[in-house]
C-alpha cells in the first residue's frame, strides 16, 4: 500500500519483521493465579453452596421506572466518539510502543530488566546497539501508521485524538452529573459489591444471570465495569500519559513517583490500554449474547425495541471507525508534513502556556543514577572528528556565531573557565526509554552572556559532527527562552567523567524540559538565528524535517 525508496525501506520495512511477545514468567504466573483464584472461588461457592440468588434487577432502585433510564442522544454520541477516539489512541499508541518495544518498572531501562518485550532480540553486549536499532516493525493492520520507526506520525495521531478523547470524556461526565443518568453508572450502595460477586459466580460457572433490560438498569457487575472504565481507566490513562512528560517529570519528579516512576507510569499506561481492550471484548460479547437487536437499538437509536435498524446503523458506525483507520493510514503516508503542522496548530499555543513554562529543577540524587543508559544516534564518521577524538579533543574549537555581538571559538579548556554546573536529571527519549544521569558542563546562559545575541536572534541552532538517520548532518534548534532556563547545559561530563564518544564527545546539549532528540550530541557549532524556518527544511531540526517529530516536545 506504501512504496518506499531504499533508505526508507531499510528503516520502515526491514527484513526482520518477526513478531514475538515475551512476558516475564513471574508476572504471567502471578496474573494467571489471580484470575484462577477468582474463578476457583466462584466454582467452590457454586459446588458447595449452590448458585447465589440475584435479586431482581436493577437492585439499587426497585422502582426503576421512575428512576433515570434510557439512552439520551448525548449518551449515544459520546459512546460513538469515545469508541472512535479510543481505537485511534490504541492503534497509534501501539505504533509508539513498537519504537521501544520493552516495558519496565524501573527508570534506567537496563536491557534484561523489562517485564514485557515485543521483540525477539536480546540486546547484544559486544557491539553498539542503539535504541533506534531496537525499534520493531508493526503491521499497519494493527498500528497507525504501523511499519517500523513511524513514531513521529504516530504521535501526531495520538496527541490529536487525545484531545477528542478528553473532550468527549469531560462532556459525557458533565452531562452525566447534570442529569440523573449518573445514578445508572455510579454505585451508591455497598450492596453492589456482594451482588457483583454473586453475578460473577453465575458467569464464571456458565450460568447466565437473568438479564436486566439495560434500558432501565444494569446488573451490579456491569455497573461496576462501566464505572471502572469511565472513572478509573480513563483518568488513569490520562494521568499516566502526563507522567511521561520530560517537562513535568524534571520539574515535579514526585508526580512520576505517584505511579512508581516514569517507566512504571508507561507500563500502567499500557495496562490501561489492555484493560480497555479486555473490556471491549467482554462488553461486545455480552451485547451480542444478551439480546443483540434490542441492545443495539438502545445505544444507537435510544429506543427499547426489537427491530434491526440499530444493528444496521451500528455496523455503519463501526464501518466509519474502520474507514477512519484507512484514512489515517493514507494521510500518514501521503501528507505527513500537513499532519505534523496540524498537531502544531492544536498543541503549540497551549504548550507554550503550560508545559513549556515549567523550569526543570534537579531533584534526583547520586543513588538514582542509572547503571545503564541507552545510546542513540549515529557515531560521527567524519575524519576531522576522529582525529580530534584521538587526542582527547585538545584541538577542538567550538564555533559560536550567527546573530551575536561577539562570535567566539572556544576550546574545551576555555569553555570550562566560563563556568560549570552539574545536574542529575532524567533523560526521556521520544521512543519511550529513560535514564538518569549526572551531567556536567557550561550553563548555556553563561555562554549566551558572553556572545550577546542580537535582539532579532530568537532561535539557537546546534550542529553535529554526526549524520542523521537518512543522511545529512544532524542538527536541532531551541528557542532562546528554553536555553536560558536553568539546567540547560553544554555538557562535557557524564556521571563525573569526561563525556564518552558514544554519548556525544566533545560536547552535547542538555535541555531537560524536552525529549532526547533535541539534545544534539557531538556538537561542532552553535549558531544564533532569527527562526528555525531558515534552516534545513524549516521544521526545527533534522528529526523534525525528516521524521515529522515535534518542534517543541515537552511531552
Ligand atoms: N548528533 C546526534 N545527536 C543526537 C542524536 C543523533 O542521532 N545524532 N539522537 C538524539 C536522541 S533521539 C537521543 S534519545 C539522545 C540520546 O542520547 P544518549 O545516546 O546519550 O542516550 O541523543 C540525541 N542526540
Ligand atoms: Mo531519542
């Protein structure tokens, strides 16, 4: 469906497209045991005490006909839009996951410590294995846009749709509480727990409980399931999503710790997705099994009737959702640049007002430093860099020029004299991994004081000795405002030692309120310019130009 030139084929459609999922056995056994014990308890109760009695439903309001009932228009449309947005979120989320197909509960992401791995590959220890090497292929039938390393466009879908998801959710919950409808979903009596258990005993032992007419009320288990999806999984997905933001985590490390850390938040984010999927499967199965035509008329037409119109219109709704995936696929490959710009229109102003205002503040200690740090990017192959590397970069001169009053060329020793700072921060790669390290070097604001940018200089460009994924020198830009923030460093030290070649020697940028790709390694030159639009393809950096990454990735 998509044709790639050789360079893009090598990245997006590689020879190795094996799909393997490995889960840590203790987690598999643990969750299996929990499910098994619920089923076993139900059977024990059934065998020894018989089926529990379930009072006529709805139990909580015996006079159900005067209580809230039916499916008003806003319920039906919220239901549709929620399905629409959640499916695109899941599909794009899977594409994002497959760019770093490992899930951890620890923030250092050391290979081998993951609890889930969606790749057959064990990280080789005898050669450089970057996070980019580790990305996996995902079929576009499942992912949006799918293929391998399409995270830039996948994020566009994820972040545009999350607006729809949140708006739908806020609208639905507001309507729920401004009408009587909330009483249908929010359990109000502790009795619901016993009744839910009794209902479970029925299902688990293959005895369908008497079916309440969903138009008037739900059984207790159903009510709890709906409540959990709306009031637990939905908010949890949003809150753990926010816990993956470098701007938030490096300003408020405690926020990620609420979820057990940044990677644990990422794992929970994934688990809420699984919960949504599990709910979807059970929900649809029961909708079909317990009076398909009537149930469809409820949620599609809002009537309590037996005709087939609801089924047909419902299938049309599902067709619209499936078509949206095809359309998203087509747009992703035909108009990726427009998508990238669309996301910018939706998020950029809001980000400048919110996330981008957070100033990183060091809150980690030496003991938090990660034992492992995933490398990324292509080592420079330029002869001049190699020659300088051989003698410890003694001949290296950093050029700082462009729209400045006082352009300079500085050796590493001269840079050291200008000032020094050290911060222990968490690095967030767009692909999903993180790592905590101590970075030492010259605060960018000291350098800026020295070179004195002219008033028209708004953007700072960092050029690398290294090449980018599709060739051409790697570069990226920052707003002057962001490089003036605390903790923005021109780093020459990592964890108390001279920066190693692999991690960006002689110099790399640290800008802690953004994602890793903004932090250029192997820096050759810094230029002050009017706008990022004047450089490269005008998107703000090599990844922004070629891979449709965001100009300002605070999340
Ligand atoms: N020159 C250059 N700098 C680069 C990259 C690159 O490919 N080339 N990759 C970026 C990305 S995507 C990340 S996550 C970080 C990785 O830094 P690390 O190798 O120290 O972990 O470097 C960034 N800087
Ligand atoms: Mo990255």
